């Protein structure tokens, strides 16, 4: 039996993948075998269900103190293409969603030079006043670390303030790739890997659920992707605080790495399946439809994903500005059900904590 066949057998028997075996599987397993293994793991966790939610994004600003090379979104202060919503703008925007049935607002944006945690505590408090039923999933670890440090607080103190204000979960952004040398080349100014992990570790200790991402398809190798997944798996062994993992494909329009091009869809599918297999302790693997586009998302459902994110309502610009297919991303509940049912699975609405919502259609 070849070594890849041995590894496939071991995975089928539930053995945990180590880095060298993961690399062999990633490189050598036939695509259909990876799909089969990943789908089987997905079924063990979530049966035939594929989760989605009714959500919108709030991106208060694209002004950012950092200048990551893969980012198409960030503008310096004073640029004609920069936006910077005032607190009143934010409240007017959020108010539009009153009575709309959304269950989550995902807040993310540039790391603004002038706002500290007290500004965002006030923002969350006022959003919860307007939309008490809506869960606030807010700020990447990098934004959190900056706003908390700027106020001279410890992570523990800062996160407690945000939780008191109504923050219920943390999204997975800012992880990029954990390998320090690659990180130094694609986002040299950004918070470190250790900082990202420490924010999530502290959040988990305080009882928050968080997500994790990995930005792939730029200058990293498969070894770097595996290292990234291993570091997440180790933290999850320690805390069990991650709800979902989201592999993010590098999209190449309008940023300083554009010359690299984009990896083919088959790489997206292998990456998704390998994420499901390596992260044996993370319950949900999300195929973020805004980043893949709808067609690839449908394919992703046969490679271990059990979540496609939400309705979005044309509220995020990160991927449209980076060249994604959907320039005004929006998906109706009926469209999501149809997509999931076409691949023989069952679409289930969830809230931010993955509780199923069955009382409305
Ligand atoms: O951290 C930026 C990525 C992330 C590009 O937690 C890019 O549910 C590809 O984290 N090509 C922010 N990716 C988005 C994010 C996210 C999205 C959806 C759901 C969740 C969740 C989290 O977007 C950044 C960065 O890794 N990103 N530019 C680009 N050109």
C-alpha cells in the first residue's frame, strides 16, 4: 500500500493527522478521495445540515494604521476613497435593520488611528439599545489588541468592557498566515501571530466564542498552511473556544501583491477539505460565499464545509474591492436553500452560537 493510502486508512479510522502525513495527503490524495474523507467528517459533526444566518456587516471605516500588502480596502487618512462613519452615521445605518429579521451584525474595518476602546464600547452599547435581538460579532484580534492597548488596558480588562457593552463573539480575521517570516513579508506592521493567538486565548477564557481564518494563495507554501492549522488546533485543544474556521482565498485585484495572480479553484477545494481533516476539534468549517463567489461555494459543500455565512445584504466591501465575483454581495434565504439542496444537503438557519432557528422562514 502506498504511503498516501496508509494515511487515508488512518484518517478513515479517526486518527489525528500529524504535519508530515497532512502534507502527503494534501499533495497526493486524489481530489475525489479528499472530498469523500472531508464530507464524511462533516457528516459526523453536522449530518446533512449546512448552516447560514441572516446577517449584515458594519464597516465603520477603511482608514487603517497598517498597510498590509494583500489589502485592497485600506486607505490612508485624507484619501478621497477613505470613509469614516461618525457615531451618528453608524446608528442611522444600523437602525435600517430594525425589524428586518437579521440575527447578527459583524463589525470589522480598518484600525482607526484615533479611536480607542471606549469609543467602541459606546458603539456596541448603542447598537444593542437599537437592536437588542441582534448578536454583535465584533472586531478582529488585531483591531481589539490596538484599541485595548491604546487605552492602556490589559487584554482581559479590555475584553471584559466590550463583553459588558454587549459584544457576544469575535470574528476570525487578522490571522493571515501565522508563519512569522511570511507574515513579515505580507503584513510587516500588523500585530504578531502571538498577539492574535493571545487575544483569542483570553477571549475563550472569558467565555467568548470566536472564529479563526487563514489567508492562503499568496506567497506561502503548503507547509505554512499546515503550520497555521496546527497552531489553531493546539489552541483549540487548550480552550475549545473556536466555533468556526474560515479559509480565505487571496483575491488579487487592487493591492500590492496583484502580480501573484490567484490560485485555481481546485486549490480552494483541497484547502477546504484539508482544513476539515486537520482541524478535527473545530466544529464548523465555513465556505464564505462572498469571497469564493456563489459557484465555488456550491462546490465547497462537497468538500467538508458546513456553513456558508449569511445573507450579507450588500454590506461589505472587503472582497468586492479585491476583485471578487459578487460586486454587491447579497443572497436571499431562498437562494441559499436552493444552493444547498442542489448538492443533496439541508440548509438550516442558525444564530451566532449555532443554535438552530426554526420558528421563521
Ligand atoms: O483579516 C483582506 C482578509 C479578512 C484580502 O469570522 C483578504 O465569520 C483575500 O476575517 N483577499 C477579514 N482575503 C474578513 C474575515 C471574515 C470574513 C467572513 C467571515 C468571518 C467570520 C471573518 O479578510 C482579513 C484578511 O485576512 N482579506 N484582503 C484579499 N485581498
